[in-house]
């Protein structure tokens, strides 16, 4: 996945969606309705979220789960830029310096200000090898008012093997909220097989995704540069704002702790879901 900009401002908020990855399972999910006791209670949750279900497809038994995406390599990005004047190199743009991921925005602004420049393109891309490779999901039976409403308690942090490191050292895990057929376990997806989705995948959330980082994301970290997120360590619910243009990625924003925001989970054909991560 590649992002192209022509005389644009900072658009880092959507870059992660074409680049994210993490793998394996998070143990200890408990699903239910607020105020109902659950015999599988195992302690205070690290994070609790709630949601509502939109049904656009007639299905049988449905459960809520989290699909953690797998990756084939560490997270890295490459940045390039091109500026010319009526198809010829611009001496003014050349004086703006070498294009790197750290200097991309400054270079773009410099080149765009050159009086002789008529065309500026800057690009951010993943490594040439496929980055996203698949996903693994987990779910437990839902109780209470599901599927009209659901709640999710996360009781344990993900194990180290679900995290993906970036070239700046921080680690991140990304999960998609999905609707599952409970009879379809072990809930594995191979992205090389798409657009043939597994039969157990019955829908997903277009409004939110889940991230976990044991290190936090500071402004200088590669994940932060790619996503626009600056967050502390732990679990975070991420809201997705639809882009202005169809070929752009959604804007990401961390939902404040304790916010009453509800996840919207749509049951429908997987090829009709606008997935937060572009497969």
C-alpha cells in the first residue's frame, strides 16, 4: 500500500492502516451485558468496551471476537519525493535537500514553495515484500442481550509473540473487532487467499479497532510517525474517521479512557465491509 500526496499538508494520521500488523491471540476475553455476573470472571479487566450490532445479513449463531493481524517482517517505511518544473528537474527543489521519512514534510513544503515547480509528489510505502500475511482470532460465548448489544472485558495483555517491532524499537499489536461463527474455530485467515474469505468471518467493525503497546508510542517512534498516534503503554480503543476521498485512509484517534463510545459491529458479507486495515 502506498500513499501519494500532491502539494498536501501533513497526512500522517492515515498512514498506519496500510502498514499495520501483529499476530496470535489475546487470552481472557469475557463477553456479556453490564450488570450480569459471568462464571468465567477472572479478575478486574485491563480494558472494557461495549458495542452495538447492525445486522445486514441473516445468519445463525454469532459471537464477537478480535482478529489480530500477522506480519511477515518488522515494521519499516520508505519515503520518496519528486518535484519538477514542466517535466524538468527543478534547481530550487534540489536545494531543499535529501528526502527521508524524517525530512519528508519539510521537503514537501520547501519544494511546493519553489516558484518554478509545477508538480510535487511525496510517497510513503512499506517494504517491497508483503507486510500483512494473515490473522488469528479469538472469541468466547456471549451472554445477555447479544447480539443487539455486547461488552468485552480484556483481562490479560497479549503475549510477546503477538507484538511487532519497528525499526525504532517500539512494539505494537493491532486487532480488528469481528463477528464470528463459533463453529469455525480456530479462526485463522490467510490474506493470500483473498478475496475468498473464510466462512466463519461474518462481519466486522468499520468504526473502531484495538491496539496494544507495552512500550507506548512517543512522537519520534516509527509507529507514531506512520499513524499520528502518541499513546501510553497498554490497550487503546482507536476510533476511525472516514476519509474525505475514497482512495485515502481513515483518520485515527485514541478514545479517552472511560469514554462511553460504542463500537459499531456490522454483520454482513466480508467483501462488503470497509475494513480499518486495507487488505
